[in-house]
C-alpha cells in the first residue's frame, strides 16, 4: 500500500483547498493508497519520512514550504494548484482542475528539478527585489483571495507609477562583480510570470543547473512598461535599460531588505547568497 501525505494550505489563493479534501478522497477510494491529510503548519519530518509521496494542496508558497522536507527524505511532490499564481504547476503543465491534477500524479511521470538556496531558505521559482517584491509583498491578501492573479496585475500598474531605484552590489560566477542602479531585480529558476504565456526568459528551465538574473534599470513608468513588455515577450535582451544573464551563484550586498521567495514575503537583514542545488527534488509533471 502506498502512503500519500496530503499537505493543505486552506488560506491559499481563493481558499479552494478546503474543497479538495472530498475530491482527493473520492479519487483514491478503492485504490491501494493510504491518505494522511495535514495542514501546512503541521507538516513534520516523521510524517514525510513515513510517506511515499507528498501532495501539496495550495499555491507556490505551499510547495516552497514542503521542498526542504522532500529534499531531505527524497520524496516526490505532486501539486494540486489552488493558490494565487500557481506558476510552478503551470510550468509543469499541471491542470487547475483537481481531478486532472491528481491524474498527473497517478500517471507517475516525474521530473527532477533544481532548487535555489537563498541563504537558509529554498526556492523553486524566483526571488524578487524592488518592484517585483512590492507587487508580491504589498498586494493585500483580501484582494488575492477575491481576484486571484488579476490583483497582481492591478498592483503592478500602481507600483509602476512610483518606481524607486536602488544600488545593487552583486558578485556572480564566484568572482564577477557588478554594481547597478535598478528598479527591479529578479532571480529566477522558472521565468514564467503568468501561467506559461509570458516569461522573463525564454531560456529559463527548471533542470539546467542555472538560474536567470533579470535587472530592470529605468524609473520612468512609460519606459519601464515598454521595456518590461518587450522582455517578457522575448523581443529584447540586455541593453542600456535592462540586463539579463545566467549563473549558478550570486551574492548581493545587503543590510536590510524586503523581498519575496516564491511569492512569500521575506525580511533579510544580512548579505544574500543564492546558489543552485541541481536536480534537488522530484516533482510530478505533465510533459
């Protein structure tokens, strides 16, 4: 008998995780599967160690919290997407329909993906600073619950009208140094920003052992939107207004900042070190 640990975040997205219980139980009824359902705050090493598969019911932040446990005990993760953005599931081509998402796990096709280590935290998607952090961290949860991903679009327009620049002192590829005045800095393992429609990099992959660095410099809102749109639709690469490169590690000189890691707000009070852990965890995928 297989043992499945179902980790639920009832506060994710529009709080659809609550309705997933019955669907999951009905899907596995009569199958040789034992279900252990726990809330995201109640996940434990013992529960993970004694399971064969971890199923996350929530958004990207829910997957993020499960990743350290899955890595430690080499357990595959199945994703039932019901968060605000669900970018990882979109990258893995997992349907938003719960039954179809469960079928992806049932089919058993797995992909071993890279994980980013951000100081003592982990990321499967991206870490954002400046404008990107403002959108994620300052959009009220009540709006996300009501309007889902569209709330980020509205926040993006509003925050673009009051862009702030700051100097980032970066070291990457161990010894290359860069100081840049920028409004936005994104470190991405997965570059997709709305499902799979737009991306900060067409070359960004989950299993290539590298991550993508995207730096937007301009402060003027009109130029910012023009540049941002050209980049996410892959019409432009590095230029005087923006920079893009790939690396396996990067360090950011920092005293204090607010950023996001996979959509979850983080306050960091020391220098930031980001590195790739290649092929760190298995996830069920649809390709």
